C-alpha cells in the first residue's frame, strides 16, 4: 500500500493522507490550517472515497473543495458531519471578513453535506478490497480511528486521546500490522488533568474574590463543553458566548458520542447563554465568561477582553494551544494583542492551562505498544523525531515521511 501526505505530515494542521489501497484510492481527512493567511494541503488527485476522522477544521476544512470536483462519498460519524458543516460555513464568513479568498462557496458546502455516509463506532465500510472498521479516537465527540483490514491491517488514528475526560472516553489500542499515528505532542507530556482543573477553579475563585471577571477563551468544539462540565458543580455565575452554543445543541442531539449526555445537559442548563447585546453587557459583569475564539483571533472574545484588559483584578485564562502567529500566542509572549488591527497592551492577568485533547508523549508510546505494529508512520507533528527515537528504542520500525513524499507500508 502506497501513501502520501498532502499536508499534515511533518507539521500540525491541514492533514490529508492519500493511500493507494488494493482496488481504491482513499483519502483520510482534508483540512485547512487557520493561520494568517490560511494554509491549504496539496491538491488531491481523483479518489474513490474519503474517510473523515473528526470535525476540526484542520481535518475537514477542505472537504467542500473535494466534493465539488469528485463524485465521492465522505464516510464519517453523524456528529462529525454536523459539526464539520457548521465549521465549514463559518470559515467562509471568517475568510470574507479577513479578506482571504475562500477555496469554496456556500453552495459547495451544501453539496458536501449530501455526500456524507454515516458510520458508527464498530461499523464497517468498504474501500476497494479493504474492509474499514471505525473505532473511537477519544479527542472529541465523534472522533474516529479507521482500521483497514486486508492481507495486512493498518490503523489510522487521526487526532488521538487515550485518557477519559469529562466529555469523552479515551481511545483503546487496536492490534495492527501498520500504525499511522498522530504525534502532535511528541516530546511533551500533559500535567495531570485533575490538578489542572483544580488550578483553574482556584484561579477563578481568586479572580472573583478580588472583584474581577475571568474570561476563558475556548474552542467551540470540545473545549467549551469540557469547561462547562467543569464549571457545572461550582457556585460561579458563568456565561457562554459564541459558536459553542450551537455545538452544545448538536452534541445533545447525538448523545451516544459523549461520555455522559446527562451531565452535559445539566452543564448546559446551568449556563447563561448570551443571545443579544443586552445579555452580552450582563455577561461582561459576571464571574466567568466562556467564549470563542480560543486563540483570540476573532469572535465575541475580543469584546470581553477589551472590557477587562485595563483591569488588573480580571484575568484571561487560556485553555488551549495558541498557534504561532495567533493573537493568543502574541498575548502570551508579549503582553500585547491586536484589536481591529491595532496592537494594544493587556494589563489584566493572563495565564494558560493545559486542557489538551491530544495524547501526550508517554500516552502515545503506550498506545503504540498496545497496538504492537510491525511498522509505524508518524504524522501531524513538528517534533516527530523525539517520539520516533523512543519508539525505535523499543524495537519499532518507524518512518517519518514529509509532505509530498511517497512511502510504502
């Protein structure tokens, strides 16, 4: 089986894995990296079918471009389809607002929606002569690993998380001959989640006691729900603004993909949602505001940060990775961020907490060992060599192909 990374091989983002399987050319994911300007994968040649691992834009963002050109099916979980379509539509609006030409139109997104074929965890699909089995990847609701069964078995992880979180259960290893695995956190481990949660709650309490407001920029898909589940049993007055509201509705419509639909519904019911300008002004005076975007690059978060940026009693509590070039990264490194094109000093407290939905270095090692493959291909990482070194030390045959480089498994 011959493979090629159209993007996301030796980098985090814009993933596209092209495989020449027996009887079919198959694509796994096709995404955009939402940098300034956006980065796209290489053009995809004609294929027979596509499999989507999950609904983050760096994995699904170029599907409308693909389905506008090729009459193919896109296999995914139902929840990944719904969230993916939401994000694709939103990316068109963001592109227009920022002046970037979009690679597709709203009409293309409508075409894409009709091309999806639904799969559940444990279900099988066909790709040429290969049988494809869907497994949970943890990460976010609906995230899927695909096991290709033929003369040899190949597991493609997509983004992977092996630990149980408040929102989803962790992924379990799948025995395979070949493992194509993400390596986002190669060389880095995450602090214990319970300690991180406790630290965030204590900081929020401290901010409230000194008379400030805690602004929590949060990714709409997955991270927002994690934070709401954490806040659910607190006594804080917390509000939600941005796309996370729509994502909550979709997640509750597909309860089979979350760890506890009951707890998520309780968290949503406890949350005050911002639905108009009046509510936004009330939220700005609350204990906590959870809002998009998670990297401070747009959305309602900028309004809230503008309100608190000169208030040393308030705090901006980041909960996600801040990509190089993002407003959030600039804030962490310099204390400044962009407001409508103008760089301004932020004088309130700024802290970052690790709520990553990716497996850390040691968890990736343990997962690979549990799969016991003969050959491992690492992807979706800019420090793959560190993980590769530890895997080789355990006796694995590890490969690190770059984007555009043909490889065989």
